[in-house]
């Protein structure tokens, strides 16, 4: 079992793409995967078949009003886009086996930032809910792209599990990489304030252009600094945007996505080799 927050303090680094793609690929390998969306943009929910999710949603879990079981639902595959409304069409029978989602409703989490920050202890509600939730192999918590109380709640929630950690995504262009010390500071705060030990366990270079000395230098510097925690790179491909626009996770998007999907499989192999993402039966 393992519970991981995917967070970073720069937006558009590839976090949601990584969460959704890894979730589907892990399920294809026989894992059960729970995706928890704590990002007000609700992109992971959209990608996993729950656009405009009706209540209850993750907001109710973050408030401490609902359990995971109340909110969790199977991830679904899009069937069609309604020609009149432009909205995706789903059928509850058409699920992604092995993947469930605790969805967010777009924009409803913004007000929660203020609410959670003003209630001492509320930041631990998601952790409490996960302690009571039915076990799955891997839980991935998709966090917003700036450090706020939702990220704190997501990071603290990983401590519901013995196998836990922070996974971050970087576009290796300097700015994002420079954000890693701020993340490490956030983890230090978790230790100091909440007495929870959460480590940065994996750094995934995302949307890496095919060639370019600058990127190669930056990747080499990242590996010198963080060693084996740096996963193999995910290449930059326009198909990623296309798949999202069509509401389809990359592994289900057909052969044109196969090279970027292969990159994500290499990341999973790397993470498994590092002892992350263990299946329940494999945990001693
Ligand atoms: N490998 C890739 N190649 C090309 N584009 C990519 C790749 N990965 C992600 N993108 C694009 O980059 C943008 C941001 O990706 P994504 O939403 O996964 O990032 P994020 O870190 O979750 O962002 P946010 O901080 O806003 O939540 C999206 O438009 C996505 O399609
Ligand atoms: Mg995102």
C-alpha cells in the first residue's frame, strides 16, 4: 500500500497528467488505485469521468462531514460528446476497472481554503477519513499548483499510511526546479508542527523537449542533487493536451499516445524498483 501526494509550487508542471496516467497504468498492472482530487480546478475528476460531480464531493470530506466511502466512485470512460450541449456523456457501466476517484467540483474548493485555514485541526480531516477508508493498493492525491492549505491537507493525509510520500513534477526549465527547496521546507513544517514525517520520494521531469543542451544540463544537475529520486523523463507531446481536451486518459487514447505512455510506464518501473507503490500483498 502507498499513499502519495502529487504536489509542487509551480502550476502546469504535469501533476494531474501524471496522477491520471499513473492511476490507469497501475490499474492495468492489477493494482487498485484511489485518486483524490484536492485541486479547485478539478482536472483529475474531469479526466476520470466526473465533470461537475454532484455532491457529496471531496469538499465534504475535507470539512469532516463525509467519509471516503460516501464520496468515492468508479472512474468512468467517456462515451461521446453531446452535440448540442458540448458536454461529455457517460454510462455508469463504462468504468475504468481498478480506479476510483474522490472528485472535486470545479471552483468549490476555493472557499474551503479560507474555511480550513480558520479551523484548527480541520487540515487533518482528510487524513482521518483515509484512516477509516477501505484499503486500496495505491492512493494518489492530486494537489493544486501552489502551496496552500489544501496542499497541507493532502500532504498530511499521506500519513494515514505507513508507505507514503510526496511526488513532484518539474518541467526542467529552472523555475520549477527552484521550487523544490520550498517543498522541502513544507515537509520540514509537517515534521515540526504536525510531527509527521513525509519525504520527497520521487521527482518526475515532465514535458521534456526532445533535445536541448540546456534541458540536459538541468536534468543532470537535478540528478546530481536528488540522485535516484529523479525518475526517467516524460517527453513533451501535443497529444497530452489533445487527450485532455477529449476527456480521455492517455493510456486509453490509442496508439498515438504510446510513446508518452511508455515514458510513464518507465516512471512506474523506476518507482517500483525504489520500493514505492507496493501492492498490498507485497507489503511485509
Ligand atoms: N508530457 C507532456 N507533453 C506536453 N504537454 C504536457 C505534458 N504533460 C502535461 N502537459 C500539458 O501541460 C499542461 C499542464 O499539465 P497538468 O494539468 O498535468 O499540470 P499540473 O501540474 O497538474 O497543473 P496545475 O498546477 O494547474 O494543476 C496541460 O495543458 C497539459 O496538457
Ligand atoms: Mg493539476
